C-alpha cells in the first residue's frame, strides 16, 4: 500500500456541523486522539459559509478508527456530529449495494439511536435520519459494508414495532429503479381519477356510472367541510382491464352538462416524476433551439436594420425572428437571426460569414446562452 492510499483510508467525514464550527475547533477536538494531517470544512464558494460537513485526515488509520468509535454523535456547539469513513468510491455510494431505506420511523429517533439500532447487523458505512426545520421526517437510510448485513437487517427489522410505530425496512432503490417501477405501475393501474363532474354528484351515483365497466372496490367523491362535492373523486376497480376501459370510454364524455376528465389516478411522487421528465424535455428542446438555430451577427454596418438583415438571410431558409440591437435609435453593430432548422442556420453562416454587407464584412457565429459563454470566456483568460 502506498502512502497516499494509506492517508485516504485514514480520512473521516464529519457531518451535521454547526455553522459556527471552525477548522481550529475540529483540530483541537480530533488531535486528542492522534496526529491530524489536515482538516477541511466544506464551504459555499461565494459566501464562504459552512455547508455543514468536513473531512479530517489522520496520520494513522488506527487513530481514525478510534475517533470513529469514541466520538461519533458527540456534541459540538450544541449539535450532535455524525462521523463515517470518507467514501470516495462513487460506485459504492450510488449502486445501492448494502443500502437500506427505513420509513415510518418515530420522530424521536435521532442519528445516534438509528446507528445503535442497526449496528448489530454489521459494519455501517453511513446512516442518516432525514430532517427539516421541524425535526425528523420519519424516514432514514443506513448503508452497510455489504449486502449480507443489509439483508439481515431487512429480515429482522421490517415490521418491528418501535415506539408505537411499525417500521418499514426495505432495500434502497436508485432513482432509475423507482422511475422504472412507476412506469410499470402506469401500465397496471386499477385506480381511476375523475374530475369536473360538478357539485351534484354523490358516491352512489358515481358508483352506478362506473360499475358498468367492472367490479368496483371503492368509490370516493371528495367533499368540502359542508359535505358538498368538490367536483372530483376516485374509483378503484378490481382489475386493470376494467379501469383501463373506464378511462377509454368515459374520458371526455358529457356528465351533468360538463365534459368530465377521467385518467389513471397517480400518487404525488408519480406526478412529480412526470412533471420533472416533462420539464427536462422542454429544457433540452430550448437548449437545442438556442444552440442550433440562432445566429449571432456582429460588425454590422450602421445602415443595416431588421428588414435589410431579414432580406439578406431569407434565401437560406425560414427566418422566424430578426433583431438588430439598438441604443437611442442607433445600431449597436450586432444582432440575432433565428432560423427554423439547424441546417438552414449552418448554411447561412457558411455562406455569409465574412461577406460584405454595406461597408463591413459580417462576423457570424452560433449564438450561445449566458451559462455557456461564461466558461468559454473564463477559459480564454486562464490560458
């Protein structure tokens, strides 16, 4: 083992730090265990405020182990710190191997109690009760060194009653796994969401309407505090086929003089996942649009206005927008042209770049967004 690898193994992660904790304070605390090579509190690049975690590098592995064994969950400035080995292997962190998810956790269970609860099943690399300003959110993660320990913890702790709460303990699922699971559920749904049926609907009538498509397990019309319909509700069928048929035949049908909306009922997490995917797609389309079809033109003659610029470039394709930038009515010497396709824009750039328009040769490039220009601008001055 080389020296640098040895030092990496003697590195601890220190989490849940108070904002006022300094490197000097951490150095004085951890130096009581053994020689400390370095301490780094991670900070915001702009404000330099602590991000609430740090790394402590010991000279000796044995000293790091001793600190982990004796100082985990100690209080510094009124906050309990959380120690674990610094894990630089991204695959181990993200693969889900040895990682379990605990929910329905009593709000009184903190990080120390969680660690003590699950440590009998094997070596824990990290553990964390998720919190907000009000305290525990009621769920947590524990990452074991191996999957055998994780499976043992799931087998023995799932369903256990702890402080009046029955724990749910399962394997941690990556985001890709969860999204795939949601996609599969969308093809097997049995619950149907109905809206826009007005205030006169009750559960008996809603059941009569949808029972023609199959056996209903439950029917619910959502009401206000006075018992008046809010105009939407849910129907649960005993089979996917019945639910699917109800959606296909009832969506858009007139009921009580209104066109009702009928679709697969979705949980909040499913709606969030779909919205996220939609926004990502829109963002990618905007990026593609701005990168591919917008041209930035500079060194424009003072006599060139929007119409003259459009006339010169319209022969290369469909021009959706032209703008010569002006200040106090005078041209600033540059502008933008938007084409409907990447091919049209690149052809125009190839043909017109360097060509004289008026008394000046044009300088043309693909337009870039601000966040793309910044790193390019910065790199020029770093060379």
